[in-house]
C-alpha cells in the first residue's frame, strides 16, 4: 500500500467529491440539448437504462480499482495487473483515460467560459427587458467573437489549474458542500416556476411520453455516451478519487447516491428548460446554445430576474469547476507519476488543454467550416467522439479489468460490501454491462 497518499477525511467528503465530479455541464447544459436533438422521451428512457445497467456498475468498477490500487490510475492498473500475473500493458488504459479527459476538458473549459460571460452580463443587468429574439441574437454575437470567448476560456482554465496545482484543497470540499444544495434548490424553484408556464404540459409530454420509433442505433450510442459522461465514468478520473477513499465505506451505496443526485439534477434542468422552449415556441433541437438562450428568457419574466439569473450562473460555474478539477486530475497524476512536480504538471496540462480549446473557440467563427473528420468541425468532434466512443470503450475495459483481470479478493475488499453484494455486482458487470456496451458500440459504429 502506498502510505503517502492522502485520504478524504470522511465518507461524506468522498461522496461530495464524486458528486462534484458528476454534476456539471453534463446535467444542465448537455442533457437538455442532447435530449432535444435525439427526440425527447425515448432518449431519456434509454439514458436512464444505461445509467442503471452500465454507468452505475462501471462507476463502482472504476472507483474500486483506484481504491484497491491506492495509486495514480496508471500505477494502480499496473500494480493490480502485476498482482494478478496479467500483462503490465493494462497501464495503457490509464493513458487512454488521460487522453480522453484531455479532449473533454478542452471544450468543457470553453463552455464553462460561456457561464462566466453570462454571469457577468447577468450581474450587470444585461438581460433585463430582452425578448427571446434579442437573447438569441446576443448569444450568436458572443459566439462570433473569439476574443471574448478566449478570455473566458483562459480564465476558467486558470481557475481549474490553480486548484489542481494546490492539491484538492479542503476549501473546495467545503465550498462544494455548501453550494451544491443551493444549486439544487434553485433548480427546484426554476422547475416550480416552469410549472406555471403554458410550456409545462408540452415539456412533460416531450420528456416523459416516449416515441420508440425515434430510436436508431446512433441514438442508442448517444444515450450510452451521455450516461458515461454525466457520471464522469470511463476516463479513470474517478479511479484517481477512489485511491483516496476512506477504509470503511460501502462503495455501492456511495455510487448509488451520486447517481440519484446526478439524474435528478438533469431532470429538473430538463423540465425547466423545455417548459421555456415550448412556451416561447422555440426549437428543442437547437443544439449547444439551448440552455444559454432559454434561461435568460425564463428569468427575464421573473421578479428579481437578474439576481436569480446571476446566482444560477454562479452556481453552475461552481458545479463545472468541481468537475473540471476531476477532469484535470488523471493527466496531472500521470505527469507526476513520471517524476514531474505537481505545479509543473498542472502548468503543462493547463497550457496543452488551453491550446486544444482554441480550436473549439474558433469553431464558432473562423474555423466554423473547417471539417477535418466525418463532416464535423472541431467543436462537434471534441464534444462527440471522446464522450460517445472513448468513454464507453474506457468504461468497458475498466469493467473487464475489475471483474475478470485483477485479483478478485482485492476487488471484493474494495467494493466494501458482503459476499452476495459482491457477486451480484460482478455478475451484472460480467454478463450485462460488458456485453451491452460491446453490442451498442458495435451497432452504433458499424
Ligand atoms: N460528469 C461531468 C458532467 O456531467 O458535467 C463531466 C465529466 C467529468 C466527464 C469527469 C468525465 C469525467 F471524467
Ligand atoms: Na453529470
């Protein structure tokens, strides 16, 4: 065992850290727009099924490997493979995870930068009295301005790497603790307000009355990718957090709590956003701008709208911050594992991610028509391929490693539950999750 590693101070702190990683843009920004693009309720049903059958068991597998290895992801994989007499090449899975989070963080930072911009605008009352068309035009104007977008992207990445360089501080743990409930409360209020608009009925119908004829293999692939993304699973990022897990804690219970929180935040955001979409006669398939256009419109109608809107973007920013720290951790841990200092590692990672992020920034202006692969521009590529292919592939391999390759007595101990609980988890991973992920990947890609 590696005695130098820190531990989360309490079980609660561990759950909060994983919740911080899980709840972010995936719930409030990505879930509504991707559900809108993929036909609504049928997509939602698939996504919930994938969370239960794939995301949750894979989340346990991933954290379990970190907890059993008590090292950085690459080292844990190598160490446990060695214990089992398996190939050391399993370390490459950790490297693949680092590459995945590298791509994801590059656009995550750009979009979180949009929240900074919107927060500042809202604080200055910049949305007051604007109608739907004006809000939409304002957003278009912002996207067409690479300078402003680069500024916000840089700021967000700087905020992220500073915290990572310092180590995941107690301060952030506590801040998260205080603010996540506020974000939740605000979402409940917003959904409550949505219930009073005439878009509420259509929004519920859109979200909860599935039309299964809308399902294609590609829609299924999108839903699977989103389940991994929203739970932060498949890139070894939670593996890094698992290494700091307290000795006596039930992993399934912790993971279950995180999944419930994560899905309910997405549902609340979906209800709020689609009510506005339908009451304003907007298009649910609008794409990545969906949340940034609907929320200012909704809040404009409320008393104290600017105050609520500012608060909302502030809390969203904090939620994305706790996710981006988790995204950066596997890369920094990798460089550190190669002997680079933590501060230097954070600087190298920050700079590389910043550069890749510029491609996303420019995808809305100068490089909008540059489509290097599959007819997609750079932003479309980094928001889809890593999420929908790399995360499921990573999750699949992590599942194989945890349920077949690593020493099973260590897996049992790291899951932290009784024997029947362990066998249930392992059967689900072996006979449900792994085959399901393989089939969906094959069907979606071939
Ligand atoms: N779960 C985060 C969200 O929903 O915004 C995104 C994420 C974090 C994905 C960490 C992957 C990851 F490793
Ligand atoms: Na999420």
